[in-house]
């Protein structure tokens, strides 16, 4: 009989095998398309198209895509039970990593084109304008979510510095990272961020087997153990855990690094490999959530303004302590701090928590940079002059400040919806491209059908949606939409891509 630790080891091994086997298959399926000279060399401008060492491109790509999702999302997904592990492992290999890698290959083939332009080439002008709007809104929401989220965690480390001041500091960094050449700040500071990130992941990975708690004590993969019985595994877990399994946001980040990679032969290592590593991080945190689920924490929960707020209780023996599961629901940032303290001690926890803070910050900065580039590409604005970069960036950051006044919960819900919607469009575009070239398009088509069903069902049955249909009805409607999409897919005339003519 498998123990929890052996199940975790098997999951890690499957991720590694997936990289070497399915990653190579994806590379062969796409084929030898693309320029002989990389855009970093052929279109070098000293701002966005700059050759960087492959190891640095990999690290930047990893930190770009690994925001709060593989930590907070994995902890939230673990509330449903061990099914979270299955979605992370197989979703990452069969959908997420393939999605990131082939989206990057499409971008490379068109000299580092941004995602909306790629989708327009393969799904038409209506889809292109839809994706332009969705992408820009998504990236603005990322800028907001990944400002307030890390600001709250930093406030927890240094309570004397207010959340608003931390937000101001983070936004100033985002602005500089958005307008300056990519090798000035991002290329220099990411190795430091990467070291903190690696300490967090490796520290937990090594510490878990030797901790005082049994790893994965409950292994019933198909039983929903979420404390809110109204939230079913299907389709909720597939949207709750996005980064770590599949996330449309990643496809907006790939063109940034396509423009900096010096050699084509490293595409799979960078883009498929970075997603596999992010899947490993999500697997670690989901395992932490499942392992510590019923452990009492150093926090108590107090109702304030209709919401449960976590407060540290220290050595107060009389306090009613929250379980780790309750803490994950009320305050994931405190749950992260608790887990790092349990496994790494107080000093290690500080370093690890900073490593977690790094994740959203290194996604927020490149999200705003991607937003600037998308608008520049859409309006055909040359980005070499500094004033033109400032001309786009200043209104963008004004929009971020305005949006940040909206309730965080509302922002997060729209962020999650637009994120997975984007993954659907990207998968359909990849499938159309592969079919036109007589390649094995089922590699992208099956995940596209699955995610379309997930997103449709989620929007129709989730508590946040005003429709609130039963799960079964929502699922059948999602299946019906998939059938219509499939009919449209096979009716698309091959060879009509204007760029390939």
C-alpha cells in the first residue's frame, strides 16, 4: 500500500517524465517551423529585443509565470482533497506546459508577436479584438492583484510599514521595470529573486519528509472534503488551481522571453520546462495544504466587517486556535507563514516567505511590461524612444491605481475568469494551426475542449455567477458549447491564414 510520501514522490517523478517524454512529443508535433535567426538577433532594439543567456531567460520565464497561483491557488485547491494532486500533475503535463511551449513557438514563428496578434491570425479579427481587450484587462488585473497581495504579506513581516506604503513601493518598481530596457532591472535582479524562490521550494521539498507531520495522511482522491459542501470538485478545482496546471496568463508572458532567447534549440527547455517547475511548486504547496489540513496554527480567527481575519496569538494558551484549513480560507498569506515556520523554523520562514512574496512581484512587473507592448503593437507605436514608452505606461498605471479601489474579492474573481478564458482561446488557436499543417492537432484540441467545458460550467454554476445553475445543467450546457465549437473547428478552411500565404 502506497504511503503519502511515496505518492508525493511518484507525482514528482511523473512531472519529470512528462518533461522528457511529452515535451519532446510536443516539439516534434509542432515541427521545424520558425526563423533560423532568433528575433533577439534579427530585431534587436536594445529595449525589448535583447539576447540574454539561456539560464537567465529560463529563470525570468519561471518567475514571470509563477505568481500567487501555485501557492495560494494550490492551498485553496487542496481544500477539495487529494484530487488537487491529480489535476496539478496531469493538467501541467498534458495542458499547461504544452500550452505555454506551443504558444511560445507560435510567437517565435511570427518574430515574437504578442498573443492577441497570434490569435487574430488563426481565429480571425473578432477573436483578435476580443483577446486584445481580455488580455489588456487581465494584465491590468494582474498588476492590481500582484500589488496588493505581496503588500499584505510584506506588512505581515514588517507591521510598522503600512500596506499602502508597500503598494506604493511595489508600483514604483513595476513602473521602472515596465519602461526601462529588459536587461537593466529584470535581467539583473531576477537572479536574486530566483535564489529566494529556489530556497523556498527546495526548503519545503526537503523538509516535508522529515517534519513531525505525516505527509498526505488522507489519500481518497475522489472524495470532496471541502468545508463548503456547495463547492463541488467539478468544475471548481480546475479554476481554483490555474497556475500550476494551466493558465492563460502564461501565454501573454512567453513573447517577452521569445524576444530574448538566443537559440531556438532551447525553446522546449525554457517554456515547457518552466511550466513543469511551476507545477512542482504547486504540487509542493498542495501537499503542504493536505498534510497540515487539521493541524492547529498560531493564529485565531476574528470576525471583522463580515469577514474572518487572522490574528497571531503567540504563546496564549487560552486562545481558540484556527486549523490550517480554516487559515487557508480566511488568510492564505498567514497560512504560508505558518507552513514555512513549521517546516523551516523562524529564520528559514522569513527567507521562504520573502521567496513567496517574490512570485507575485516578478509576475506583476512583466504583466505591466506585456501590457505596454500589446498596446504598442496594436497601435504600431515604436518603443525605442523613451517618451513613447512613458506615454503608454503612465495611463496604464493610472488605471491600476483606479482599479485597486475596487473590492479585492471582486477583482480576484474577474482575474480567475479572464485567465482561464484566455487559455481556451490560446488552445483553440494552437489546434487550428496544427490542423492547417496536418500535424497531430488532438494534442491541443482535447485540452481546448476540456477547458471550454470547465470555463462554461464554472461561469454558469459558481456562487459568484448571478445565474447559479445546478452543476449538472451547467456541465451539459458546457458540453453543448464544446460540440458547437468542434463543428466550427472542423469547418474552418485550411490554409486561409493570411500570414502563411
